[in-house]
C-alpha cells in the first residue's frame, strides 16, 4: 500500500536530511485585552502565523533568498530522482528546475478563478505540471510507495515546502487546544493552507500534546484555501466555514476566529458576524497598525499575547 501523506511525513522525519528551522517567536510590544465572550461554541484557528510559526508569517511559494530557493529545488530533484529526465543543458539541476517551477507557478497565477478576487495557488498542481512534462521524457516514480500521480505530487509539494520554510507550533498551542477540548468547545481551521497543512499542524503539536489533530479539530470544520479556491480575505473561504458550522447548528456569533492579521483574518470574520481575537504573540506574523486598532469596524473583540489566554475569554462552564 502506498504511504499516506501523514506516513510520508513520518518517513521523512526518519531520514538524515537538513531542514530549515522555524524562526523563534519575537514578542511584540503588546498588552493582552481579555474580556469574557458569551455564547462561544466554536473556536476557528487561523493556521500559519497563529498556530504555526513560519518565516514571514505565511506560506511562501518562492523563498526570498535565492540560495535557499535553489537549494530546495536541488534537494527536490535529488530526492525524487528527476535529473535523468531533465534537460542536459549546461547548468545546475536547480537552474533548470527553477525554470520549470517558475512557468508552472505563473500558469497557476494566471488560471481563471470565476467570481474569486483572491484565488489560491495549488502547490500540488505546480508539481503535477512539472511531473507530467518529465513523464514525457520517460520519467518514472514508484507508485507502490508514493501512490498515484496526484498523491505523488502532494508528497513532492510537502517535501519542497519543508525545504524552503520550517514550521513549528507556537508555545502553548497544543495546551490551548487541549483546554478548549476539555471545556467542550469545538475547534476548526479557517485559513490559507495546502494539502500538507494538516500534516504540518499534526506533527508540530505532537510535541506539545498526546492528542492527535483529529482528536482536537473536527474534520468537518476545516476550511483551507486550497480546497475552497480562495485565500484570505476571500469571502468564499469564510462562507464555506460558516456553512459547515451551520450544519452543526452553530451560528456566526457563536464562533471565535483567532488570527494574527487585521485585514486578512479579523476584518472579514467581523463582517461575517463572528467574534474575533487578534493573536499578537510574534512580530513575524502580526499585521496590525495603531490606526486599525482604533477603527471600530476592524478592532478585534480581544487581543491575545499567548494562545493559552483564549480560555480566559470564555465563560466558565
């Protein structure tokens, strides 16, 4: 049987590979603003920059440092044995793969997205584009180990993104999720993400809690941009989450959305009728200005400097 994406993550963890490390959190100058919010039945977590530390606070498709980008492309070529089906023009493997990757990424960016102002790029489709070109040059992969083409491309995307950006759970993320579970508060994911995002979360919180992601976050309450086709602040993404919540009898005003960016996380959640919490625990991911905090239409209900403080804003049960 081919490895699942979760099993592939375990497989990579056992290999002698060097991965980028997530940047340490840098506490901004912020004071928590905690008030009790009545009637909250569901906490909707943003992912990158809120649950997970990551360079720049969000998932990137091109690393700003060319050396890191080239190294990641070279590692990907070697890991998946692609060089034999690539051009024999002079230059490094990363140079030619970089050209293929750039073209595939541009095709994703230019792809039509009817009715969506904020279309999402699909990491696995980038690699699907590349692998199909290599298959025309007699490229082969082990389907018994990796799975069918779509599964294979998701594993390549996981490997490549792990090679350009390290991720780690913020301190207290696992404990906060455990405490919410013990209070009977449902949890969901509402944010930008790719097919491997839940694997990254699961692996990151494993060192902080003995519970699995599926024990903490309802599978039916996960709205990630790659599935919906729109990234934040896409209304499509937020409406998708609200529809899933309503199927479980939960209304917008009973949802607390936690994010680290005013315009992408807080503002659209407020427009949809959700309660909001700004996570101001890391300069790397925090996107807010003093003017925005003074604007009543943008201001979050609460401000958290530590994820564990989410429990303090919920009424005792």
